[in-house]
C-alpha cells in the first residue's frame, strides 16, 4: 500500500516526472480540493478523509459518460482510490476557469449536444442508484418514462414526505397527479438522454477560452439520507441569487451536525493513500431521462432566452414543453421539502394543485 497514491499516480500514469507545486482550491462544499502543477501539466485532485471511494466513483462515472459524448466540456476523470488513513480521492483534468459564465447560447447548444449524443438504448434509469443531494434516487431501468418519473422520482419523494413528516395531504394529491399526468405527454416523443441531473448555476462555468464547462453531476453513492453527500449540491447551502426560492437558512443547523469530516480549514500539502480502483472502462451514465427534466433546477440556473433558443435549435422543443415545465420543477421542490422542511412545501403543493385543476383530476 503506497503512502501517497496521488503522487504515485501522477508520477507514473500521469506521466509527470516532477510535481512542482500543490495548492489548495476553494469553493467546494464537502471535499478538500488541490491543484497539482507538474511538468506534464496540472491535475485537479479532491480528497475526502471520511468517505470511501464510492462517492468519487460515482462522480467519475457521470463525468466519464459526459466526457465520452465529446459535447459540452467536462473534466476528464483519471483515477479514483482509497486513502490508507481512511477516505478517498479523485484525480481529474484541471480546467482553468474563465472569469465569466460564458456565452449562454453556446451553453444551450452544448447542453443540447450532450443530450443528443447521449441517447441510451437501455431505457430510463442508470446502472446504479444514486442521490440528489442526500436523497436516494432509484434508477431501475424502465422502458416507460411516465412510469419511471411517476414512480422513481415524484412517487419516491412523495412517499418520503409522508414517511418523515406524516404529510398525507401532499402524498395523496401528488399521487393523484402521478396517476393523471399522462395527457401532459401527449404527442411527445420521449427518448432517454444522458442528463447531468443537477444543473444549477454552481455547477456551470466556462474555461479560459469562454467554452462552457459543467462539473459535479448528480452521481452514484452508497450513502443514504443524512449522509454528508447531500452537501454535494451546494444549492442547499449557498443558493445562488438567481434562486427564486432560497433555502431556509434556519434549516442549516439541522444538517451541520451530520457533517462528520474535517472542515478543510488546513492547507494540505501532500495526501497519503492507497490506490483502490480506477475509472477506466466506466460506462455508466449520469442518468438517462427525458431531456426536459434537465431543466428541473432551472429556478437556480439563470437560463435566459438565448440559452433556450440555442438549445431548441439542436433539440427541438416538443409540443407541450411549457405544460410540463413545472412538473419537472416539482421533483426538485419536493426534494428540497424533504431535505429542508416546510418552507418548500407550499411551492410544491401549489404546483400539484395547479396541475390537478388543469387536468381536472
Ligand atoms: P466539492 O466536491 O467539494 O463540491 P467541487 O467539485 O465543487 O467540490 O470543486 C471545488 C472547486 O474546485 C469548485 O469551486 C470548482 O470551481 C473547482 N473545480 C472543480 N472541478 C475542477 C477542475 N476539474 N479543474 C479546476 N477546478 C475545478
């Protein structure tokens, strides 16, 4: 077992002969991040001292699937492994981010290219279950999208709300919506597309050439409710100003005690560890779903007209897109309700009530 698998990988498969500098990178939510400068270029390394490699394997799976589409820029994942002192690491391509978020129309085009290139033949789902925040996402492959979205997305969240809050009102009405939402999909051709799954402004950037970059896909994890993985979606902690529904700050103390790893206040220089597994050959997808579901976090993404126009040039807008938009927001509002409490309940309930009226259900 090597004491420093990160250094070892960089100096062997990473093809460097010298690591010239290791500097910390801020801005992350749960992991310690470092930039390794070498004579073979720079590497981006995240470590977590408490969580095993499954979380980073999930991140690598999602990144790799998106990377292979050769559409929107994502960092190429190189290596995932365990640290001998506990915890895990991921090594990936270092991307020099630019000053701005980049051209919105290019982002729209590139995202649509990702969706178009990542068409799945397996149906809707994923090769493994994963999480959205800390909430489990069941990804059992399903041939019918309406069934998948009704059961594994909305239905799962509704059940969770009933289980943890005893909220049978939202459960009952939500289930009525699930049973009656079919007509919202009339005349739509729904193909399973590779989705990022957690596309909000904190996960969207641009490189120094202005090319859009997306990071941190909703990824596979072994962890379940109240695990630290919920913090992966930084919107829960640090909502961008574009959020129309900022998370309740009063909910934060509820979750902070469940943050069992170091607060990353030290500046690491080297990390010790053991190589456990690589990312080579990983073919799973971030998730395969209806492309419109990618806009479920649009209330925190700041997409404007030029973004959507460019997107629809490549992935034409399907009939009834506007009718379904709130249905896709609903999943994320329900998830926020389940993670942060009642502040999100009324938004979710309003969407459900509006649909029940519209559908006369
Ligand atoms: P965490 O897993 O802790 O949420 P992030 O994935 O958000 O960490 O990464 C931490 C910071 O590093 C982010 O602010 C992001 O800007 C930056 N970052 C993420 N991926 C890369 C990369 N491949 N190259 C350079 N910087 C990156």
